[in-house]
């Protein structure tokens, strides 16, 4: 909406136009006075600067690890890049890259990085046996509704939520319908 369009509008007309353009992003109290409307519009303008890789939701309790390893198990080839597995299963690439980076820092040996790279300089990985064993444990815990913590000293607790909307997602206006589906398959690899 340009300044020329707003000249000559009443406050009620302006509120109606903003409701059409922004939907439910502004609280109802923003339409009480011109000052409250200006403050609400400024807060939206500041919130628009969102991290470029923001998905708006967070995976909790190792569910992303379970989904990634399971996708790697069912991937048609033994060798893969993170991007290939993420596209195969529909996982967020940036979150998976960050997760694998944490694995490398902490010494978790779920993947073996092969010496050769792709033509786009992406690392090629191969799944290790410990990842498959861990994935089976995660799937078992998930099916029973427990948190996905496999430590022996950790008593299993019931998990209420595995994927939730984070602060960025609330600013983006996400609802629970936009959350990704958690896919669990226990079939053996049929592609080989």
C-alpha cells in the first residue's frame, strides 16, 4: 500500500485495508487507535527480518536424528550426500547439516565421511552400524510414546510433543497444521 493510496482514507477504511493485507498477524487491540496501529505495524516490520533458513519449527527429543538415519537406511544407494537424503525424505537441509556438525564435534560416529566429494564439493557419507542400531532403539521408543533418549541411566519418560512451533514460526504465523509429519517405517530396504 503506497502513501498515495492512504491519502483521504478514514481510520476505519485504513484498518479494513490493513486487515485484508495482513490477516491475523496484528492483534485486535492494534485497531483501537492510530498510535496502537502504528506500533503494531512497526513490530511486524522488525519481525520480517527472519533467518533465511528458518523453518518455523523445532524438532525435539532426537526425532530429527531418527528421521534422518531412517531415511539414510532406506535411501537407494549406500553412499549419499546430506542434501540427497533430505530431498529423499523431505527433511530441512540446514537443520540436518547443523545436526551432523554437532555429531562431528561430539564424536558421534553415525556416519563415515568418504574421501571423495561430489562435483559440487559436497561431502559423501556412508551409514555406520551404530546408526542403524540407534535408529531401531529410537523407533521403538517413539512407537511407545517415550522421549528418544537411549542412555541407560535415563528412565524413559512419556513425550507429549516431538515437533513444535518455535518463536520464529509464531512470527511467521504458522499453525499446528504446518508442522512436518513424522514418518516411521520399519520395512527392510526394498530398493536394493
